[in-house]
């Protein structure tokens, strides 16, 4: 389980910026302090998936991006055009890895794939339709969602275990990226669980940090705490 005592919130600053976009370009109309004694984490939820994926328990499995999802990658590139990035990383799922690779190439970087950044393993449910799962295991599904984060799918892992993987990745990465900007492309569940843990929140509260497909959150990670620089600031329309 995530030890919430390991994380102290230095302070929380949500900068409400005005984000303007047009067909060919986009820019963040907000002034953010440049990283110096902290690492700025751009947490990007993977872009929108094909319609059929919404009916599946995708979990740590693969899924295809929709046409709109592919366009969201271009949006990211425009938003990060003038941002100096040290590292672009993602899990191995193509819906995360492929957008991260495109973004990394735009920065003349190689994407770093880490299996610890994959989504929650859904065991027997992974890749199956929710309708089928509900038909066969209605009670287990109800428990999974009513005890969100603390209950695993049959043969799968709890969200807390998945978040612990990402925290291990961060513990190894943090000493190398002080004063740098890191971009992470992952599923929404593990990103928000990670953010909740970093902010010292209960894991179940990660639902309040929901990001839409292609959504962006920013955490500034100091040696002794974390602050929110922006969250869900660029909702795609």
C-alpha cells in the first residue's frame, strides 16, 4: 500500500491560465516559474481511444486511438513547443507509448518506456466487455467500484499496487531530474492515483483529480514536497 506519510505537501498552487487554441497552433497563456530547485512533471493522460474501447476493461492491455485522439498528440506538441524537456517516458501500452514517442521525436529525444508505468492489471477482466463481466460477475464488479482502489479484479492488482509501481519509478528518477522538466504519458487511473499519493491524499480521493483523455496535469516536485502548478487546464474541445 502507498505510505501517505512519506509525502508532505509543501504548498498547492493552482494557476488558472487562459488557454487559447486555433487550427494550426496553440499556446499556454500563463506564466509558469521555470524549474530550478524542483522537477516539473507534465502528467499527460493518453489521448482519446476508439469508441469500442470504452466498452472494455482495457486495464494494462492495448487499445487504438481515435481520430480525435491522434489530433490531441499534435495539440500536445504545440503546447510543449517552447518547453525544454529532459525526459519523455511512458508505459508499454501503445495508446501511451505511441503518443509519447511522437512527442519525444518532436523534442529530438528517445522515449523511455518503463513497464512500471503501465495501467492497473485487470486480470480475468482485461480486454473483456464490461457488459459481459457484469453479466458473469455482477457482485465482484460492484465491489470493485464501491471499494475503488482497494479491491482488485480477479487475478489482477489493486490500484494501490499499480500506484506503488509508479512511485518506485519516481523514487529512482527524482534524483536525476532536479531542475528539469519530465513528461509522463500514462492512463488516467494510474496518473491520478500517483498524483494523489504525491500530494498526501487518500487513494480513493484520486477520483477528484480526474483528467479527460489527452488531459494535462502539472506537479512541481521539490525535495521536501509537491505542489500543483496546473490541473486539467487544457480540456480538449
